[in-house]
């Protein structure tokens, strides 16, 4: 049951990230805490990759590759919107967040496995 919840949370987070990435700036939600756009990108992709890594632990590398491809595709698509811009540095920040998120999911998975033995 918990795995289904994680999968639903991962796909829901992906939908939200897609909306935020491609919608006009006026529809973008405000962060509850003062933070830089760079940190927001890293944190968003950290949680997205963490959720996919936790939901699909047997497919961790595939989950990571999927999130990275999504990040790069969304960044490229931002160049097609009138008030957004896709930049390489933004894509790199998203990749850092994704790698960190999947890494954290793996660490937690290993700790849980060790605890149960």
C-alpha cells in the first residue's frame, strides 16, 4: 500500500513540476519560505527523484535517467514559451537535485534493508 502511495506521490509531483515549469510566470506558486530560484529547482528535483527512487527501488537508475530526461526536456521546452527561458545552468541545477534525490532514496533503502536483517 505504501509503495502505491509513493508512486502516486511521484507521478503527482511530476505533474506539478511540469505545470510549474511550463506555465506563465504569473501562475507559478510562491515559495512559503524565502529562497533563491536555484535552491527551489534543486529541492524540487531532489524530491521528485527521491519519490521515484523510493517508489521504484528496483529501477533506481531508470528512475534517475527518467527524471534527468524530464528535466532536460522541460528546460528545452521553456524556450518555446514567451515568458520563460531554458538555460544550461538551470538544467544542471535540476540534474544535481535529481542525482541527490535518487542517492538519498538509495541510502534510505540500504538502511532499511540492514535494519530488517
